[in-house]
C-alpha cells in the first residue's frame, strides 16, 4: 500500500509528502500514466483489419485514435479540476470505472461510427488516469526531485508504447481487437482496485474551497496567461502530435505499403518505442532541464524532415527505420523535460495545470491523426510532420530565450 506523511511546505519547492514505498509509488504512477499508450498502442496492429471489418476508409478508422485523444483531452479538463476540489483518489476511481464500462460496451460495435463514439467515452475515462499521473507527483515533489521522478516514470512509460504494439501483434491474429479490449478491461479493473489501496495526496486543507465555476475559470485563466507555462505545454503537445502522426500512419505504411504482418509490425513498433524510453531516461541528466527540451525539439525537427523526405519520395524501408529511431529518441527528451518544466511552473494549481497540459496535447493529437489518412498517406503524413516540426521549432526558440528555473538546474 502507498502511504505518505503530512505535507510540509518550503519556500522554493513543492510540499514534501514522501511515500513510504517509493518503488510502488513509481510503478503506480507509471501505469496510470501509460493509459494513453494502453488505450491506443495495443490495438494498433489490428487497425488495417478493422478497416476491412467495418468496410470503411483509413481516415475513418484513424478517427478511433482521434476520438480517444479528444476524450482524454476533455477528461483532463474535467478530472483535473474536480480533483483539485474532491481529492485525487476519488476522482481516479470514478474515471477508471468509466474507462472500464466504455471499453466493455465497445465490444458490441457493429459499425465504425458506434466504435469511435465508444472510443470517445473510453478516452474520457482514461483522461482521469493521465491527468492524475502528473498531478499526484506534483502534490508530493517539486524541483529536481520532481524531475527525477518524472524521468523514471517517463522511462518506464516508454515500455508501454514498446510492449503495446508487440503484445497487440501477438494477439491480433488469434483474438483480434475485441480480445485486446478485454485485456484493457482487466487492466482497468486491477488499477481500480489498486487505487482503493492508496492514500490521498491532496489533503482537505489544500483543496479548493468550493467547486464554483468562477474559481475554476480564474485558475484556468491564470495558467493560460502564464507565458512560460504555455510554451512548455505547447512544446509537449507538438511532440505528442508528431508521435501520433507517426503512430496513426504506421500500421498502414508498414502493413499495407511495406506488407509486414501484424506481428512484424508489433515487433518493429515495439522496438522503435524503446528509443523514446531511452530519451526520457537521458533527459534528467542534462545540467539544465530546459536544455534537454530544446535539444529534443532540434533533433525532432531535423529527423522529422528526413523522415518526411523518405516518405515523400518512397525510399526503401530501411531508411524509414533508420530515421525513425533517432526521431523517437529526441521525442523522449521532449516528453520528459517539457512535462517536468510545465508541472514545476504550475504546481500551485497542479490539477488545472495538468488538465491544460492534457487537453492541449490530446487536441493536437486528435487533429493530426486523420490528417495523415487523407489521400496518399505517405505524402499527407510527410506534410503533417513538416508543419508540426516547424511550429515546435518556433516555440523551442522562445523557450531557449527564457531564463532557467532555479530549481531545474542540476547542482
């Protein structure tokens, strides 16, 4: 069971709620933080088969990814704000229950329209896990301690994008997407039980006094007008958008264009995701946290342009793989560092800050996924990646000009 002491405040860091079982705390946060990967990555190998089952287009099939992302974004707003008033534990249990029910109902899908509507609800439920995976650590830690924890969690989370397609590839031919969703239900139920066993990290003395809409709007306005915070949020969101351009197009490019099987796709995508894990693990080693983020954006920019050229000119697959690996490594740098920086700036309004972080990145991911399926998928994905990389580079330049946060400099 996870447990913590009473909060103590310091002048320059977050409160010092220290879990008694740090390893269990890390594993718990990593699993709820991996719900985005669990919701999408495990069934990725089955997407081409789903297109044939539902007799629809690649772009419409990709809407399953988009609606789940949109749901997670909406869920981030709702659950993040509610958790600031009612506490983290109760809200996490409710959101997981919605996830389990929506996943179960989606098994009854006979049309793509019904399936993607259930994906929206599934995403709303998963959004609670995602937003609280960043809010709960910010309740407990601040500064470099928060950076260290998020770096560890980010590295562990990188195993979910690696394991998800791999496990999905093994299961795709035998149990299909419905069997994979049954596995997701089991994971949701296990995490619901685990949540009942943890202690609350937001004591009543630190919660919002009343769930008034005006109070929520003031909190959102304060964070949305915080330029430093929003730069970090947008960089994280654009990195996620780049990842989902890669993820949403990948099943069709690898299975339909390069004729890999579902299992082979899972092996390739799973291996590639380890590069993202490595990047997240390396990020905390930078002397200044901001340096990791800016370096990540610059690397992502260069290698995404190279990958766009590979797709546009339809060069051999080995070049696709050779370019994707370093691009994913630099995305890992972005995810860990930008997440840490954003939550360090916004930890005084941790629930609201995490909600904004979630909704912005999921909205961008929801927009990007169907764009990659318009017309020639190789060309549309290439153009989407170039546009995303250029915008990210602009915000990285703004971030570079900011003075480093004092508690984000390695001593």
